[in-house]
């Protein structure tokens, strides 16, 4: 990490909540079971499951220490909260979506407050704020490529007509007690490398 932080090349960064291992494993199992029957160009590697708080983009290495310091100030004043894996949905054209995602429920007001705090802290450092409204989710797959027309009914049928994870009380929710800064490593598996973790205590 030290070499990357002091190198000359910029890092493509974003701030996110990392999905815990158990929830990621089970979500990945269901996605893998569907991937042979539901044709998307790319399915997300389970270790890369995350809920984005803010995309930062290409960031000069010299700016990263100040970024991490500003985010640590936020984490120090944050209380843990609970989130839950929810139903699946899509972005893009209903018949040929560009993104398949898993939704989030739980203490969403706390999540939105954290996201606003992250945006505020990074804006002060010159990072741009996205204009679109915040929509927390976990990206499962991208670019629908099946000859069949996609529909919510097709997705429901393939998933057995119910949300399997949502009905599994032992794994459907978790406590958020930290957020992270990821660097993107194109073509690597996993594609996202954590370069900073901000715990709430």
C-alpha cells in the first residue's frame, strides 16, 4: 500500500461499504446458480460486492493521505447501524437491463446520513458530487445479453418465486461498523483493492 500511495500514477478510487463475507458468499451462490440460465455479459465476483457511498475517480497519489484523514474524522463520529439484503431489481431498459442488482433495506436513513457526510468531506477536498440521487444497491451483473426478453417475472421464476436470502433469517442482515476506500484494478480478480478502512470506533 505504501508504494501505491507514494507513486506517481493516480488511483481510481471510490468509497463504499464492503458486504460481509457470509452475506457475500450466499449472495454469490445464488448469482452463480443463475448465471448459466440468465445471460449477462459480466457477473460480479463475490469478493467485490459492495454498496457505493461515493465515486471519487482518478485521484493523484499525493492527495490520498488527506482523503483518508478526512474520512477518518467522519468515521469517528459515526454510530453502527443495521442493513439487510433485499429483493433484486434492474437499471436500464426493462426488457434488456444494463445492471442487475440486489437491494438494501434496514436503517436506510443512517446509511443516507453517512453517504451525505462522505460527500461533504470529499467535496471540501475538491471531489465532484454526483448529480443523480443516491440509490444504494449491490451490483450483481452487467449488460443483459440473452435472446429472451428480460422481465421481472422471468427473474422471479428463475429464483424460485421468492427471495431466498431475504427469507433466511440467520444471514439477511448485518451490522455496519466501518466503511472503506477501494482502488480499482482493471482485469484483476477481485477487481477492487481496499487501501483504507474507517472503523466507527
